[in-house]
């Protein structure tokens, strides 16, 4: 029989991910989201098409040279749960087609309008700042 007096105390410091309780709640959800199969669904003349172009299917399976689609989905799910926001950088090839996807683990973001174009300025925990179109 297990008895507990409830004398536990957790000091809130504003850093969610440093709490093992928060991580133990978020991790199963992120792992489950990572196991989902990403699909590109398009409604066209022939009805509903799933993954109509092979390059998108390959991009969803292997979004970049460093991670699989499952790892990307888990990282984005973690960012969404912790920050209520998640961003992915889309790297395009010379024809303008998406070639690589990278999660952006930022602590803050600022929208900048320059010459009628939207740029996002990302602030990272290590102090770095990057701006992406």
C-alpha cells in the first residue's frame, strides 16, 4: 500500500520544459503525433487526391537531412504544446518548390513588414536572432 502526505512542492520559474511533470504530460502526446502519417490532400477535378505529387510525399517522409518526418512532427508538437505556437522554415529549390523543412525552436517572434513583404524575426533562447521571409 502506498501512502503519501502531499508535502511535494514545485517552485514555478516560468520555464515549462524544466518541469519533469510538464514533460511527462507533453511527451506522450508529441510521440503520438509523431506516429501519425502526414498526407497532402488535394481536391481536384478527379475528386480527392492524396499525395498527388511525389516530391511532397518524399518531403513529408524526410523533411531534411537531419531528421525524419516523425521527429519533425514531434518537435513541432512540443513547440505547440509549450509555446502555443510552432514555426517551420521552408527551404525552396531553384524552381520555387519546397525542398527541406526545419522546425524553428524560437522563444519569440516579431512580424516585420518591409516593401509590402512579411518577414518574421525569430528570437532564440541562446540569444541569436534570425529573420526569414
